[in-house]
C-alpha cells in the first residue's frame, strides 16, 4: 500500500511530489492533487525546483533554476508572488536548500555547469538572499544535495562532477572545504 508523502525534513517538504506532478507522473490516488492552481513562469525552461519557507511566514515558497535563480514566495493559497531574480554562475542546473551558516534561515547552493562553480546564496529570512559567493570546482558540477556527511551537525554539499561524486564539508559559516 502506497502512502502519501508525510515526511518533513526541516522546512523543506515533499519536493519529490512536486517534481512528479510537474513531470506528469501519476501519483497514488491518495496523493493526487484535488485542484490545479497554476502560476505563470517567467522562463519555461526551468531545470530544478525546490521548496522551503524562505520568509518564515509558514507558507511554502519555491526556488526555480533556469538562466538565473528565481524565488517565488508562496501566498498560502497555491499561488505565488512575482519572482525575485538572482544572477548566479553560467548555466545553473540544480539547487540544494539548507541552513549553511547556522543563523536559522534557509540558504541555497546552486551548481553552475559552464562556469564550474557552486553559488552560495545566504538567506536573510525575509524571502531575499545576499549576493552569491562562489565556490570554484575543478570541473562542471551537476546535481547537488545538502546533508551532514561528517556528523558535525553542519550541512555539507555533495554533487556529481566529471564522473565523480564530490563532498565539500561545511566549516559552519557557509564556506566549504573539499573535495573528499
């Protein structure tokens, strides 16, 4: 028996269900959405979507990655406000969400394929982000995730690059060392 998604990891909730819905993949009957609410996208070629409460209002917000990063603040009724744009490196393709500097606000890590970088955007807690800092990678990074890989309580970064999986350990202040 398949159960609907009920796992909550911090404030990041059920991204997989959202991605399945966007991809048109059928979900078990109990997980189907009852109504469809759409928000126009400014760029039809988004490569990644993640959700989180970026402004601490209890409503889910969306980060979409395309030629830049766009933050859609949730209205709480299934619609979103006009997005806020953030320019990152060249050809961004994936994003991870975690509190990288321990201030209680969600931050972003975005892989940039053509510039061989990861952009770190620190959240201000009001739905906006500080200008990105850049983590230089030797080869083009694809797919990124955040998790604590060395049991120090700080979210680290893992991504694929040039046929390898690289782990960059978080120093606790949103700076990283690696690969390991």
